[in-house]
C-alpha cells in the first residue's frame, strides 16, 4: 500500500542540480525518506533547474535525479513505488510517436524493466486520447504497470478511461490555489482514483518555491505547535482518503516536518476557516 505522504524529487537538489556533492546529498536524503517510511517517489526527467533567486529559468533536465534514485535504491524493494511523467520537452509537448523514447529513457535512467506509474503530463490538448493510447500500448507490452494523468480536466479523464484504467491524477491544488480542481478531486474520489496534487506548499508562487504564508494558516499552525507547511499538508490530506501528498525538499529537517504532518488532525472549525481562504 502506498503511504499517503510521499516524496517529490523536483526540489531534491535545492536551487542547483549540478555537482557530485549535490547528488551525494540527494542520495542520502532519498534514503532517509525511505527510512522514515516513504514508499512513493515522484520524479520526471523534464524538470528545469532554477537559479538561486528563483527567477532565472534554465532548462536542464534532471536526469541526475533519476540516477540518484537508481544509485540510492537499486535493486529496488517491491514496495517502493516510483512515479514519473512524460510529455513536456524543451520544444513543447512531445508528439505521440515520441512518447516511447521518453518512456525508454526513464527505464534506462532508473534501471527498471518496467515503470510503476507513468503520468501523461498534457498541455494544450483538447483530447488526450492519441497520447494516452500510446502509453496504453506500452502498458500492454509490460513497460508500464499503471497509467496516470497530469494537468488535466474532467473531460481528459473520461477520454483516457475509454482507453485504459487511470489510477492517479496529478493537478495543481492547495488550500488557497487551484481549487478549480475540486471537481476532478471529487470525481477521483468517487471512482477510487488517487489524486496527487502539486503546488500544495508553494500555491500561487509555484516554481519560485517557499511556503505561502497567510495569517489564518499561521494562527492554526500555532494552535498545533506546527509549521504553516504542515497545516497546508494536513488540510490537503483532509480532502479525502484518496488524496496523497508529494512534498519535495532538499532539506532533511523539512523532510521530517513534512512527514509529521500526517498526524495532524484539524478541527471542523479550523477546516471551515481554511476552506474560506481567498483563492488565487
């Protein structure tokens, strides 16, 4: 069974993914996460690296992150689930006929015969059927065990389900950002599909990182002796038993704080106050 708080590798290296020392620290942090009970890692080879100030964007695929996962855990334990995403490339969304090469690249980097979970990360498509159909063919060949969707609308989910089972949806979502996805979260819950949000901590600051602050969240955090990040994660998990969290960090202390958020139980009044936060 996948535990409800996993680990996202996007911020594994902090602001710079280059250098042997950075990767060795990443390997140690990955192993520490698993020691603490994490058995769900979320990765991709198309993430860009961000500059120190968070405002310079250089596209540099994080193949090193997949290599760090391989070096940390191969040969893999059966209960470790590694999810990856394909679709975006440096020139835009990949054509359907380019998806097999992207999947094979992940297989090589991770040292796997098959991938546990592959999301189609779409952008700008009216229909995901052609792209998803290619991934379904790779699933039928045994290269992929399970399929997911990312950055999608309800109609995309319906289109994909006509082709093959969807086990997880990954969209932007937090207490005060991305609530347009309430409907797809509810649909996933009704259908037994995992909902795995991103930008849960950063909210509308998105790629610049950090944890968005509000007075209401600070006050609730103080009541629980917790951090604002922990309250954001606790609220996210409260949205349904099918909701998973994949907070990412390059800091071992923040990793432990994130995992501890799973034990926080928000009161009905606190949930009501959080639900009433202005949306951005």
